[in-house]
């Protein structure tokens, strides 16, 4: 069953991105999650892309990606958490940015 899933590019991008994240290679992780987000447009892909940008201190990009992930699935608490971290880390966040 797992071997069949390895033929799915989305799963390969997600697995590679996760491995890079765990190794602290957030630039490489970003590339993998960007490929997944562009091709499959899932909330999880945009969430992980936003997390990579957060760790790279690319806060404007992270905010956009996490906001998109939130619009695709507003029930994910981790997305809300990272979006909050991004806004707290920014120097002058918009007051309505989290809505």
C-alpha cells in the first residue's frame, strides 16, 4: 500500500519537505512545499510552506501562506498558532490581519 503512494508526487513533495524541515534545512523544505502547494493547492501544503517561511524569518510571505491555509481550512489550530506567531514577530502588524 505504501509503495503505491510513493508514485504520488504530492506525497513525495510532502515527505521530502518534512525530512528537510526535521533536518533544519528550511530553504530546501520551502522548495518542496512550494512545489506541493503550486500543484495541489491544499491547506496542509500552504501551512507547511508558511511554517518554512516563518523559520526563515520571511514573515510577510509566511503570513500570506498561512492566511491562505486558514481560508482553505479554518479548523486547523496549528495554522492559527503559527499565524499568531508571525503577527507577534512582525514589527507593525495590521490589527485585522488575523481575521
